């Protein structure tokens, strides 16, 4: 089943994101290689594709997992969690309708 992982960053998270980004992206690449990643990306803090020093306010990942517990465990072990980037993460079942 698909699950949405929605995170909210701590204030001024950009320096922390930079320290953990490589590990975070590697995990997403693993999901992609397994054919389980539907989409992933951050929420810019300003209305721009390149927010620069304004940074990001969180992220959205939609991926396939065996269960809600597995999706939550995956989210809980993200390098952004260990680096202190994520203030809150919400994991919910997701039903893709379009496209």
C-alpha cells in the first residue's frame, strides 16, 4: 500500500538539512531502485523553486510499504530525524487516484 510521509522542519533547518542530505537522498534512491517511490520533495519556505537561504519547511514522500508500521519505522530512521531537522512527522495511508 502507499503511504504519505509528511514532515515539518524545525525553524532554520537549512544548515541541518545540508549535513544530512546525502544520507536522506540515498534512502530515497533505494526506494526508487526498488520501484517503491512515487514522489518526494521538500516544501520551499518561500514561493520559489530555489528558496536559497530561506530553506524549506518540511517534505512530502509518497512510497509503497508493507504496512503503516513499516512506513512509520522508515520515517523514524531518516537521517533528517537523527540530524534534528524534523520537528514532526506524520505518516498516513495514501490512495493514489490521479494520474
